[in-house]
């Protein structure tokens, strides 16, 4: 048998058993499993409804994250705050997805965190989100006061809210 006729036979056998059909269908419906979604997609699914696609938020209601969210990482308690704020802590995303999303968010929105900053890890998210903030405004105000005193940034995280 020539290689070409062997290939034809294999093709005929595959069609007969339906193998080709199933594999092409499997490809057509190949949506990623929950853990495979990119942080950007998770942001679109869980966060942008309030924070908007570009992170700019809604005046008077939802803080702008762009060029702002990373500032919190420069003061004590800020790292925890970004996990414990209700939007982050109470989403449907897993601990691993949330850690990845926060790392992506800080990098994408900026400003850059201190050099000593270490990426969020799932076990940390797991622990912190259990104690999510029922009254985030209180801690937020304290952190902003700390940032004001620190004077590292011209403006503390946004004044929108
Ligand atoms: C229902 C609207 C809503 C959704 C959905 C939401 N957030 Fe928020 N987010 C807010 C509001 C409002 C604040 C200000 C603090 C507060 O009052 O909760 C905030 C604050 C934050 C902060 C702190 C920034 C600051 O300036 O205080 C981070 C970080 C954050 N959200 C991340 C996320 C992430 C990540 C998601 C998605 C997993 C998300 N949020 C989903 C409304 C939302």
C-alpha cells in the first residue's frame, strides 16, 4: 500500500467511526474552563460593570482605578485593602483567579508598586477575603490620609469618592 492510499483508508475509517466529526465539534465548542480565563476576561465578567472597561469608574459612585489603584500598595494596610474591598472579596472568582486578577490590575492600571511588592498569591486572598470590609469607606479614608501624609504622589487615590 502506498502512503497516500494508507492515508485515504485512515480517513475513511475515521469518517466511518465518526471520529472526525466529534473532534471538529469539540474544537468548535472549545470554551476555556473557569480557571483558564485570562485576568482581563475575568475583569470584564466581574468588575467592569461598575469600574467600566477602562477602569475609569463612575463619578461619585465607583472609584477610578487608572493610575490610582497602585498607590494603595505604598501604605500600610493598602495591600490587604485591595483584596478586602467588597468588589474584590465577594466576587465569584476563585482565590487563584482573584490573585491573578489583582496582579494584572495593578500592573495594567498603575502606578507601579514599591520594588519590594510581591505578587498576590491564592492563599493570601483566601484568608483575607473571609474578612471582607463591611464598611470599606472607613479604611479607605484612613489609607488616603496615610498617602497624603506620605506625599509620594501629587494626589492621593482619587478624589472621585
Ligand atoms: C457593584 C459595583 C462594583 C463591582 C462589581 C466591583 N467593584 Fe470594585 N469598587 C466599587 C466601589 C463602590 C469601590 C469603593 C469602595 C467601596 O465602597 O466598596 C470599589 C473599590 C475597589 C478597589 C479599591 C480602589 C479604591 O480606590 O478604593 C479595588 C482594587 C476594586 N474595587 C477592585 C474590584 C475588582 C477586582 C472587581 C471585580 C472582581 C470589582 N472591584 C468589582 C464597586 C464595585
